[in-house]
C-alpha cells in the first residue's frame, strides 16, 4: 500500500512520511504513559518504564530503517575504518581522504545511502519535529485523561459526613436540621450543654480509602473531654484530637468514630416549679425549663475537621452547630402510662392508697394553699422498709400517692383519686426509669 512517491519534490516519500507520523504517535503515547505512570507509581518507576519502552521504540525505528536497505549508524560504527573505506569505494565510488576519522567515514557513508534511497535532510527534520510536537501533545492528553479518569494521588477523596445518635434500636443518623442535644439536671444547674461529637463517615470515592484519620480542631478555651489522641497545633490556635478510622471500603455504610469527643458549652437556663391541679383536683408538680441563651438566636458552635488518607491529599471542613433554646413544660407523671379503674387497679392498690402508714418515718412535710382554687395541700415524704412514699392530701382528703418501692430514686407507680371520694381510681405506671420529683417546700414554692 505504501509507495515511494515523492511529496512536493522534497525528497520525502509516502513511506517515509507515514513512518514519521507513526513515530510521532508512538512518542506521544510513550510520554503520556510515562506522565501517568509517574503520577501513580512514582518517579523512579516512571523513568525505568519510559527507558524500557523508549529503547524498544528506538530498536523498532532502527529495524524500519534497515528494511529500507539503509544500515543504521550503530551498525556502521561497529565496522573498522578499512571496512568503511572499502564500502565507500566499491558501493558508491567515493575515495575518502586518509586523514578522515571513523565518525566522519560513518557520516559520509550514511549520507551516501540517504542520497541513493532519496532520503534528504528533511526526513531527519520530520523526526525531530515529531519529537518536539509529541511533548505538548502528550501533556494535553494527560490533562484530558486526568479529567476523564482522575489520578487517585492527585484527587481529593470524596467523603460524606453524617451525625448519628444512640437510640434503643442502635445507631441512627440524624438530619442536620433536626439534631437534638439532651440535657440533664446537672447540665441545667451548671448552665451548660454537653455535646458529643458523634460524626460518621461514608466513602463516595471510587477507590478504597486506607489509613483514614479524622482530626478535630476546637477553638482555644473550649472545654473538651477527648476521645481521640491529642495533637499539638503548630499555630497554637486550636485544640486538636485525632481519631483513627482505618479503611473505608464500603460505599453504602457509615463508619462512626470509635470514641467521641465531648465539648461543654456555657448555656443559660431558666427553670421554675409550681403546683397545679387538674380539672379533677389532682395536684401535680409542674416544671418548666427555658434555654434562654439560644431562644431568640441560636448560639453558634464551630470546629474544624480534617481527614487524612494514605496517598491522598487531605480534605478540610468546618462544622457549624447552632444551639437553639427550647421551652419545655412537664409534670411529674408525664412519662407514665395511665391506667383507669377497671383495667389493672388491684385491691392491694386501693388498700395502699387509704393506708395511714402509722409506723413510717416522716422525712419531710408541709402545707400550703394553691392558687387560684385556695385548696390546702398537705405533703408528706415517708419511708417504710425499703419503700419511699410521697403522700399528697387536698383539704385533708387523700388525692395522690407516689411510690418508690425499692428506694432507687425512681417512681414505680402513682395512685390518684379523681372523684374526691377517698378511693384510688387512677394508676400511673412508669414506662421507664422516671426520677421521683422533689416535692420539698422550697421546690414547691
């Protein structure tokens, strides 16, 4: 298919032009492959690979040259000066001067072969042109290939963060806008909120992420109970703790931090208690709590997150938590299941309700009027055996009895009279541990 037709009178045949094009294409692929290999496998490996392929390419070009009947310069240099002089004289009729060196004889002989085969200096220039053109084209191919198929070592790892909570059924992810921070009596009394940094990670990256480490950086002065290893910030502006994750190989599951940091934030609470009566006349201790500091505008909490992976650039992020205040109102029986007469009220319950507890030890007692009804409420706290009792009478009529049968500080059940006839017809049973409310006189007021 190829022929020796001369292009443009330049002395370059079709065969030589196609050879030059193939040479340039091979060189482009060689350089582009070396760049990619160097990025993924290291510089030394890329040099070795490029040298091996380059040597093979040079050998192929040399063989193609010899197919045309032209010996390569390497083969000509393997001969001695006498053999070169003899070939010049017998093949081309050229008698070289005696003082010419071996390199000059090789060049002269090679030029004579080029002249006989119609190869001019332009052919050599085409090869050099292919070399110079191959370098920018190879880098362009590298950039295009990096966009289509990114190099792991140069691309940021794709990681999705989530926030989880502990529930009775296990770990559950929370939506960022519905995150809830639980507080207890100690937090409220100390006017602070403790926030466990319960972060989980999921890999969205096409490659597994190895030796994953999460570094959390908190502002100086923030109170932190660490779960990770301490690190020192070179700028001394953050408190750093590092958490090891290991390998993120699954793409459809989140991996939580094994041990979490807990930050403590000052937060102003306002609380109060008061006694109210239901429409049935049963007294309840009500408590209301207001997180006043974040009630109008949420209180911002910020900390830095950095994720490190093996052979990948680190990623940085900033976590913002807005602590919003909330008003909460509850009574001392809110967390109990209500049982009406005829369901599970036993005769023992009714007998206990009317008992005067003559042998019990009285730990506390007080009486006061309740507005706006003006009813007089009398409160007594009694202990008998292992049981703790809270007895509430309204106008000298038993209306409510809280029972802690094992003195563990929690209410087991509550008996109440909703009709005012002195008999228990309501029972509230704790569905979980529910602490016995403080009905002392100071709390009641």
